[in-house]
């Protein structure tokens, strides 16, 4: 049964290989992609149920005993993120049928999406720090294709920046892993955690912790390393933007969360205080960007930066409430960002512009779009009982319990800025005088774009009002982060 945890990685890989053939047959590409995602989602639901009942699931490849073999670990943190990733990809692919354009669909778009899922799910599941690097490279190579696919001038310009940043980040990653290996002599994450507690070298380990924060911070877009994100994410078409915005930065956030709760728990007064300061600065930078722009894409992209700061603030508290809130908020942000990017994609389609100043009066012609956007916007800001509320509440509670009163109050204040930034889109685009409208809007195409978007917003609503049912799963995830011995025992004992 343990091999079951590999299926959400192996199935997208297998279907990605199948999709390399028959590029010109769009119907085959679409049906095969959706079939692969549906099968993967069913496996991921089974995996979450299995982890909930039986604890972390372990596979050590080649039957080597831990820590010698490459270990794959599915605890509740990993299983929930894998399930969320697959569900969001399903909705984004479905949405993209009407907006990605046939030229891209016929040029390895669907294989690239599947290989990104392989990389993302592999990064969430691996129990080996070098294997984490390998899965990062898998998702990055697929993302390099997606960011240039179509060959528009903005895409080519921003792809250079995106590739350069990630090549440099990956080089730092390998150097940092080598540095860590020279100190602890192992790459198995559970074994690293054990060895770190045994060796008395806090100075060197603190340096390694900061290097990991630099590496993963560049991928997660924390302050001051977020400079590449607004341009790179705004260049590709909306389905690719939704995929990147929902998933890619969250892999960096997950990596920081995992390493700072499993490895670097000795010098918390320095490492986690630094993480807390950077998370606050990240929120400030995101708030400034979100308020400064009148481009709808840029406003939501800068809200990605804000959310990264909020999640890492919860992680920095290193208490149960903070970590539980971080998990709640991480999954919420993945869902709501995908929904918001899909919504603004429809707004761009019906208006023919990304400039807020040229929009207006859409509520008269597209009322359902307006109200669903409003629900998603309120969910992003954390208005109860929508999906962002409980996560932010627990993060603030964790901050109060850790004695970080003023910074916790700042997190609450940032919610007002988030609300203001997304309500500007609602007010400018949907109210007032009739603004610019695209001339080639097809009712059938609009409906096909709107239907998957509407369903994803409904999913976010259920995530908010279904908190009571989700809490046992989130609590189990937070317990694994709070108590590394659960993870270590499961891996070192082979999941027995």
C-alpha cells in the first residue's frame, strides 16, 4: 500500500509522456490531460484518507534502509498540498481550453503542465534534500517552456529574467546542500534532523539556515528577492499565470516551512526572528505594489507576495496555532489565487484591456461575473466565513501567543490593504460608467470560461464554511510540523 503515495507523481509523468505524441490532435490532448488529472485526484483523495488513518506513509526506493536510499514521505502536510495542486490544475486546464489558443495547445502545452505537476508533487513528497533540488528542476524546466510558449515579445523579455534568477537560485541550492552534507554527512531529511541535534555547531548551522532561506526565498518571492515575480508572471497567458500564481511560489514556501520546522529548530531566537522580520517586509512590499498599480494582473500578482509573507509569519511563530493557521492559509491562498486569476482573465477577455482606468460598468452586462469576483475578493481579504478568515485568525493567535503583539496587529492591518486593492478592481471594472468592451466577445466562449471559474469559487466557499470538517486534517499537518519526531520516527522505522 505504501507505493500508493507515488501515484500522484507517476500518473502525471506517464500521461505527460503520452501527451508528447499526437501534438496536432487537440481533442486527444485535452481528453488525455483531464483523464490523467482525474485519476491522479482520486489517488490523492485516497492518499489523504490513508495518511489520516495510518499516519505518514513512507517508500524508500530500491528497498534500501533509511537513510541510505532515496525516501519519499507522504505526511498530512504533503498529502493535502498534493491534493490541492491536482484539483487546481484540473480547473485551470479546463479553463484554458477556451483561452490558451490552439497554437500553444499544439506545441507541448499539455505535457508541460503535466511535468510541472510531477515536479510540484515530487517536491511536496520527497524526504531527501537533494531529491528536492531534482524535483525543483523538473518543475522549472516545464515552467521555462510555458513562460515562452507563444513567443510574444513580453514573454521572451521576461523569460530571460525568470530563467537567470532560477539558474542562480539553483546553483545556490546545490552549494547549500553540499555545505549541509559536509556538516551532517547525510541527505535524508529525517536523518539530517537527527544529526543536527547531535552535533554542537550552532554557528555553521545558522549560516546554512540563512543560505536555505536565501535559496527558497528567491523561489517563494520573499523580500527583497521578489523583484522578478511581477514581470515574469504577467507575461504568459492567464491559464499559465493562474498555474504559476497558485503553485510555484508555494513550493518555495513549503520548502522554507519544512526546513525551518524539521532542521533549524536550535537557534530559533535568531533564525525564526529573521524569518519573521522578512515576512513583515514581504507583506509591506506586496501592499505597496498592490496599491500602486492599475493593471489588474499586477494587483493580484502583488497579492501573491503579501500572502507569502502572511504564511511565513505563521511559520515563524513555531507554535501550534501559528503552524495550523499557516497550513489553513497556504491551501486557501492556492485556491483563491487560481480563482482570482481566472476571474480577471474573463474580465480581460470581455474588456480587451488590463488597464483598470479603461474599464467600467461591467455589472450591467456581466452581473454574475461581478458577484463571483466580489466573493473571491472578500475571501482573499479574510472576511468571515470565507476561506481566508480562519487561517489568518489562527496566524494572529499564534503571534499573540508568541508575544509578537505589534506584528500580529500589523497582519490584521494588512488585510485592510488587501481588501482595498481587490475592491479597487471591483469598483473600477464593475461599477460606474460603461468602459471599454472588446468587440469579439462570444457568449459561448464566455460561458465556457465562466463555468470552471464559478465552480472553483464555490470550492473556496466550501473551504471557508467547511472549516469544522477540515480542522482534523489541518491539525494533523500542524502536529507533524510542530513535532519533528513524528516525521523522523516514521521515516527511520520505515513507516512500520
